[in-house]
C-alpha cells in the first residue's frame, strides 16, 4: 500500500479546502469500500481526509414533510430511525439487506453513494479494466459476467453498482446535496450517476472537489407502503444478483401511483420509469404487473451468462407488486 497522510476535519469548509489543495486526496467516511480498494492498489490517495466528525450526522424532518439525511449518518442509524422506518420502509429494509451489522455501524450514507463496483476485474490490477484504466478494455464481456449488467451497459463496461440503499433512494426521487469551494449545490439522484457510454471511469456528476453533505427525500405518501427485496447467491451477507424497491397505491383495484427501482442490473440504481408508466391507471393484476415488467426489460441486453436476470427481475416485479396489492386489500 502506498504511504498516505491522514487528517481529521471538523467543519465542512475546512474539508473542502483540504481536498482542493490536494487533488490526490480522498474523503474518508467509514472506509468500508475505500480502504479495501487501497489495499488492492486500485485507489492510491496521497491524503485521507476523515469527515466522520463533521456536523452531518443528523436525520431531520424537512419543512415540506420530507427528510434530510446527513452524509455522515451511519447505515445502522439510518435503518433504525423511526421516521425512516415509518415513512420510507423500503429504505430501511434496503440498508439492512446491504451489509453485515459491523459494516453498517461503520459505513456512512455519503460513502454508500460513492462506493465502486465489485466487479472482479476492476479490483484485479493484473487485468485490464476501462473503469480503472480508460481504453484498456472490458474483459468481463468475454469472461466472468454472470452478475453483470443487463440494462444501460455499453461495449466499454458491463459492471453493476453494488448499493442497496441507492435503489430505494432512486425509487423515492432522492436529491444529493454537496458543498464545493464555490458554494452549495444539489443533484437529483436520477442525474447523480453518469451513463456508462465510452467513459465508464467517470461515475458521478459531482463537480471536482465536492463533498457530499446529505440526501433529501421529498415527501412521498406512497413510500409508506413500500418494500425492498434482494436476491443473492447465499442467505448471509452478499451482494445482490437482483433487487427491487417498490411502492404502490391501489384504489378500487386500479394502480393510482407506483414507484419501482431495480438493483444489480446496471451501472447505477435503475429507476423503472417505463414500467411505472405502463402500470399507472392499469388494473392491479398479475397480468398488468407482468406487462409492466416486460416493457421495462425490453431494453435489456443480456450477455451469454447473465440472461437469467431478465426472468429474475420480471418475477420480482410481479411478486413484489402482488404482495403490496394484497396487503392494501386487508
């Protein structure tokens, strides 16, 4: 591991100034992803700026009825917060599904958004990887790709984003707030992650030198009836092979509002807007749920060994929406 400096900061302007003074510095939250990448040699920061003591560790109700979640809130505290559990239960469930208890105690909300792919080729310095070394190639396309992307990928990268939390946030139109030397800014989560295209090494739309300060969840009554389900290759802690965050409002047998987001199928949490469009105003039936899933997955481009994800996501949509419909009828 490369030698690096370490500095703890206690105010946001000081943190931003330190990063601006050293482009090779990195912000350190819980370190549950960054430190692993440093050990592998993928990340080689000259300086770690520890942001855990910043005053960004609170969850507060916003004036419009939404929630403001600070960037240094731990995943454990996020999942346990009573307002998160009551008003956005899929978010609490996603966080609890995302890691072991020890990791959730360390990991931060801001760091979770910025975690990088768990593609084996990305983490292996002996192999090419366009995300790690632009222009070097994507060996996953011809190699091991059973858990890689079926939506929104390109010939340059087929890696998936590993976050469970991000999937629920995508379903609820979360907004990421940040601070730079030029002042504060915000990005809707729908614009936060960049399309893969031919630049997979460019992952987010954060401006240079930005520090994530929090996440805002707008009020969403439908979110109170939401669920998150994760399919993985073992029952214990593991990354998803497919996941879904869903919220549903059914009245008189008709879908009035629906939110759907998929995980482990693309380079970013995938908002299923075509499925939502097809379902809104349709009967709350298994047939309609299947038609919505088919409309969303029509754009899927599976590789030889990950085509199972198309059927998996179709079944997840039908099963989750059926459960929510039955629950609403009780």
